[in-house]
C-alpha cells in the first residue's frame, strides 16, 4: 500500500497541475456565462431557466443572476410561453451566437498551442492516465460515514 508521503505527493502534484484550469483566467461569473452560452448553442428547441440549472449543476437562483447579466450584455433574450406566462424561454441573440463562435475560436487556438508545445503523444498519455486513475479511484473508493452520505 502507498505510504502517506506518496499520497501527499500525488495529492499536491495533482492540485498544482489541475489541467482542468487551462482557461483559469475566468472568474465564476464568466465561467457560468460560458457554460450557459454553450448549452444554449448546443440545444435544439426551447430552453428554460430550470433546464439550464440542471445542465450546469447550479441553483435556478444562480442561473437567474447569470441570465440577468447576459440580457444586459445582449447575449440572450427571454420570451414568455404563449400558453403559460410562468414559463420563460431563453434563446441566444445574434451577439450571443457571435460570442460563442469567438470563444470557440479562442479555445481552439489556445488548446492548439498547448498541443504544439507538449506534443500529441504526451497529451494522449495524460488523457489515458487520467482516465485510468479515474476508473481505479472509483473501483477502490471507500464507503463514507453515514453522516456524510447524501440522503434523498
């Protein structure tokens, strides 16, 4: 079994590297707006505040704050359902669609530069090892004390 020194080393190194923070220059609001833009762009059909909250894993209150900021920036518009005034649909504006395209272009350029700097072989090794670590971590996951378990 790995000793505490090894465990602490791996934990600290994983915390330091955090590849999920490739675009860490964003604050929570910017990240939330980006997630909403992506979801709206990828969606086909009507989308509600509740749909967005469920998709990005935050409360409807948090989504309402994001949507208000996005309306002010002319990224989205709201429309009330014709058959039920309590239902509000969210859609991208032309500026919103333009912003999604600009963000995708920026992310593509950034990731392209990372791949060029590291090499695709290293990137593939990182992905394979990350997937293996996730799988193994799930397999050997210990049970939590009852007090910490989600009770529904």
